[in-house]
C-alpha cells in the first residue's frame, strides 16, 4: 500500500529546495538523502532526495531531478509516497485502514460509512457518509470517536447534539456562540429544526 508522507509546498531559494507539508509522524525515518519516492501523480516521479534540512520544525528537501527554482516550482502540490503495511501502533491508523468502516453510534445505531480522513490544521477529521447520503466531518478525537475497531470493520461515535446532519434538530447554540441571550438562540435552533 502506498501512503502519502508529504505534499510538496512552495519553492524555497534558487537551488531547487522545496518546503514540505508533512503527513507522517516519522519524517526522519522516511525522508533521508538517497531515498527514492514515488509521486502522485505518478508521471512526475519517482523523485530522489538529494538534501534534507529542518528549520523551526519545517522540513525542506532538494531532489536530484529538480536542481533550480523553476523545476522546484513545478513540483508544488505533488504528493510524496512510500510503500508501507498497516500501522502496528495501538492508537494510529492510516487513512486506507479507516475508509469503508461502518460508523455506529454508542447506542448501537448504524450512522453510515467512513469515506476517508482529512488532515486539517487543528486535527484530523473523519469523513462520514451518513445513511441519508449527507457528508459530515467528524473530529477524530477520542471523546467523539471512542472506538476504532479496524479488524471488526467499525468505528463507534459519540457525537455531541447537532454534529450529524441527521441530528440537526438537536443542535445546541450557546450564548457564547451567538452573543445573544439564550432564549433568542433557542428560538433560532427551533426555527432551523422546523425548516429542515
């Protein structure tokens, strides 16, 4: 299975160096001089790492195939891939391990199917396709996703009221969110539920 370890960002300097948006927890193991990485799209690669450096927790690479700024700029947005098996950590999963899992509520109801994983700045989000067909992003945190059972083919969700499209009627809007008295916010939630 090929996994994305980084996405190439902007060119840095004049000698073909690029900034990386990392997708791996172990960049020092995966991104070493001499490593040959497959790419997505495949026609761009493979790319051979010629130099690696870090600066303030940012990773920068140079490739043997891109020795100047123009060549480096053409690589922007390309994904770097490595061959890997399934994760053997207890609380770490690759996106391909999660896609297709059945999503169940803590009370046993089937909510839908996990379509994938999106990496966002704050944290990862499970992409849930609800039984109704609605696409919902679920924060991939233990409080909301207490069970991930890859072998059993399921994840268990404990979503707060209103997180799921199918639960819009239970959306809780707080005073802090709206900046208005609680009674007005509750009226708005009731109006939204009746319109849905």
